[in-house]
C-alpha cells in the first residue's frame, strides 16, 4: 500500500530548495560559461593582437633592413664609380650612414615595442648585418683610398653575395615570425577549444541532472495533484474508496452498462462499538485497516469497488455478478473476514461482520434502493445471529416492513400507555411453599395487529432502540404497582424486571429504576433485574460499578436464559450476581435429553459453588418439577405452578387456597 511508505518529513524551505536547485545550478553554469567564453575571447584577441604586432614590427625591421641594405649597396657602388669626385663621394657616404641610422632607429623602435623574438635566426640575422657592415666598411675604405678595382672586386664578389644571403635570411626570419605567431594562436585556440569542450560537457551533464530533477519534481507535482484529486475519492484511514467514489461507480454501472448485473453488499462489523470502547480508537482504527485489507485480498481477480462508508460500515460493489455466483463469493468473503485479527503484537481480537446483499436488476434498479435493500438484508443478518451474510428478497422486505409497522405502533402504545400492560408470573419456593418473587412480563394487544408476543416485539424494539422506552415503561409500571400494593397494604413481593438493550440503555434504565425507588421511597429489596447473557457481553467497567451499587442497595440481579448465550465464567466471578435462571429450553428437555440434564446439574452445582440462587423457568410438568426438586433447585417458575397473571391475582396465588389447589406440586 502506497500509504504505508514512510515519508521523511520535508519542510517547505527544503521543498523550495529542491525545486529551485537544478534551475539555479543551470543558471550559474550558464553565467559561468558566458563569462568564461568572454575571457577566452579576450585572451585569443590579445594573443592575436600581439602576434599581429610582432609580425608588423618584424616586417617593419625587415623592410627597413631590406631597403637600407639595397640603398647602401647602391650608394656604395656609386661611390666606387665616382670616388675621385669628393663631393659626390661624401654624399654617398652620407647616404650609407643615414640608411644605417634609419635601420638602428627602426630596430630601437621594435625593441621599444617589446618585439624581440630572440632566436638563432635573429642572432644569425644580426651577425650577418654586422658582417655586411664590416665588408661594407672595407669596400668603402678601398673606394675612398682610390683603390677602385679592389673595391669593386670586393663589392661584387663578397658584398653582393653577402647582401643576397642577408636578404634571404630576412625572408626566413619573416617566415619564422609568421609561423611562430600562427603556432601561438593555434596553441591558444586549441586550449580554448578543449576548455570549452570540457565546460560544455560539464554543462550538458548538469543539464542532464537538471532535467532529471525537473522531471522528478514535475512527476511528484503531478502525483501530488492526482492524490489531491483522488483524495476526494479515497477513504484516508483504510485507503479504500470512499462513499463518493462508490456511488460514482454504481452510477457508472447503471448508466453505461444497464444490461450487466451487479451486486451491492453492505458490510457491518459486529459489536464494533464495544471494541472501540474497550480497546480505544487507535486499535479500532488498525482493526478497520486490517479488515479492509483482508477483504481486498479476498476480492483479488474480481471486478469490484470497495468503500468504507463511515465508521465500521463498508460497502462493496461487485461488477458482473449474478444470483448464481453471489452465494459462493459471499460465503468465501464471510469465511475470510470473520476471523481472529492481530492489530498489534500480542493482541488477538475476533472480528465478525454481518453482510447484506442486493442484486441489480433483480432487487432494485436505483442506487438508493440497492443500498437500502442491502442495508435491510444486513439487518436481517444481524438478527439471524450476526457473523453471516443475507441476500435481499421480497420476503425479507415485507418482513422488514412488518417490523417497521410493529415498531411504530409499539411506540404509539408506549407513549399513550394504551393496549400495553404488565402481567406477573410468580416464582414458587418449593422448600418454603410460598411465593416471594414474581417476574414482570409485558403484554401488548394492538387494535390492528392483535396480540403480539413479547418475543417478537422486544426483539424489534431492541433493533430500533425503542427498547429504552420499553424498559422505562416497565420500570415505571412496576414501581407504580409497588406503590399501589403498599397503599393497599398487600403482602410484599419482589418483582423482577427484564432489562434489555445495549450498555448505554441498560445503564440509563438502571438509573431510572434507582431514581424511581428513591423518589417513591420504595424498598430496593422489592426489585430484581434480569439480564440476558447477551447483554452481559457488552458490559463495561462502568456498568460493573453500577451493578455493584444496585446490588449493595439490595436489588437482586439475575442472569436470564442462562446457558444459551456467551456463558463466560469470567463475568460470573466479576459481577455482583444473585441468581441464575436456567433457560426453559433445558427444562423442557428434562429426562428427554441426557445432555440437557447434565447441563442443568452443572448449572445447579455452579450456582451453589458461587453462592447463587437457581431458578428453573418454564417448568410445565410434574416430572420436571420433581427432577429439579430432587437436585436442589428450589425455586421454580412455570405453567405447572402459574401462568403470568394480572397484578391483583398474585395475592390469590400466594393464598393457602390456591396452594392447596396446587397441592400436587407441594406434596411432591
Ligand atoms: P423470559 O424473560 O425468559 O420470560 C419467560 C417467558 O417464559 C415468558 O414468556 C413466560 O410467559 C414464559 N413462560 C413461563 N413459564 C412457562 C412455561 O411453563 N412454559 C412456557 N412455554 N413458557 C413459559 P413471555 O411473557 O412471552 O416473554 C417472552 C420473552 O419476552 C421473555 O422471556 C423476555 O425475554 C421478553 N420479555 C417479556 N416481557 C418483557 C419485558 O417487560 N421487558 C423485556 N425487556 N423483555 C420482556
Ligand atoms: Ca426473564
Ligand atoms: Ca428466561
């Protein structure tokens, strides 16, 4: 599950840094490259300028040498020819001296401009110029001495040859300087080229990184956005779909594939509220997550949408499912999810769920009705003992409608106190031969529906929370009856009241009873309460304390229908109980079913060991009575002794006349 991945917490600044870093690096690199390129250009430019200057100045010296030597050799030749003409000779000597001076100046200028490419070519060039000057001087001396022939011979043999060689040397020098400059420029451009290549590579690398990071950031942005969008369709606790998404999915099925059948299953975890109360929200939450995961795993391979509808309710849409396949799938699901869970180390919790299923198009054709019908089927599953699934049917629907009708009418009767009243069934103490207790039992005679048994309307009242009103009605009636008997000076008889409902209703009802007792100044010993084992299952520490208070006041506490529910020995030791009432099922089977006899005897022994009274209810036959008496069960309740009767008949039942009439019981 993606949600399970633990994310490092990232602060906003960190996020900003990560998103800006590649761009910043890219920008910095580009700026660096730009500056670097400009500097490299400037460097190339400088080197080129230097080279050009070198070339220019060298060319200047060379052309100066070239022109000077030519001028000087021409002047020298003219001098040899006209040496006897003194003034002419002086003019030529002057020309030679001037040319020398110009060359010297040009050389100085070049030196001043730092063009001093010193190497052997230039040394050789200087030597040759020196040699030329000395030969020139020799020729000049001979010419001035009038040795014309020798001068001419020296001139034409050595000086001219040397002039030629010097001029060649100059050309070589120029070529050298040109080559040297080219070499310099090439070296610098190569250097720049490789550097630019390196930085470009570096830049491309960075660009790659930047692109990679940008793509990552973009992807994250997209997925964040997607999550944001999908979070409106996801249940944040379980990561399953939420109500909205499920409704959309059902709607899509109805509009796009109206000819395909599908199923909608309403799944409600049993007793989840108690789990929440007992273990706390954190553990309950992790149970919900586990439950969702288990369910999703079971659905692998099916086309489905599973949503948490809120609290402990899940709704499952199974696409392409029909009435022939639904049973197998649902029984597999029920088997898988109704199991032991381990929400944390060392904790084992049994979870079961009640599931109701409705099918499209057989059961309904609209979202509302599909959900409504699967909800009804789920309630049926709860009623049938939970931990199972039920398919919706029209029979179920009419049964539920009938229940609704009963519930509404019962509510009216209770609030108007009409057609509803109490009868009292006495409990006979077979040892003392008297009646000290009776049980208040409700009767309801609806004008339209007729007489409806409490077994029917009590279970309906329990489902609709109307049971609170029932409890209050009975408690108030019994208290009023006790007041009435007190007024009439009748014999004191304890009335046992059946208190049903969940833990909250149960607590409220007990408080109501205590309040009434105090208000009406009645003796608490006039009252007893009967709780079924089923209610005990939900009892919490607070309720235990309340029961202790009730017990300390002197109100009797009986466990009703003992042996049929979650017979936990734990509550027998923890709760302040006074009586165990053996369920009438066991009594009916006395001497018929060996196993039931064993259970009865065990209950009697258990009660005796714990110091509890034992009451056998539903005693109908003499045989049952004798069996119970023989095994020290001394209080009996049943038709054999008396059916439930009106309040004013109780006195008669306790009278010696009646007891004599029932002498068969008493004699036995
Ligand atoms: P329960 O608390 O186990 O009450 C005993 C039931 O057994 C009563 O049925 C009583 O009439 C019946 N009974 C007594 N002796 C015999 C017998 O010898 N043979 C047979 N076959 N039945 C016998 P009832 O009055 O129909 O009540 C049925 C159930 O409805 C009660 O079972 C109790 O769970 C519930 N109930 C009745 N009145 C009230 C009430 O005022 N409040 C609550 N919360 N539940 C009530
Ligand atoms: Ca009872
Ligand atoms: Ca009972």
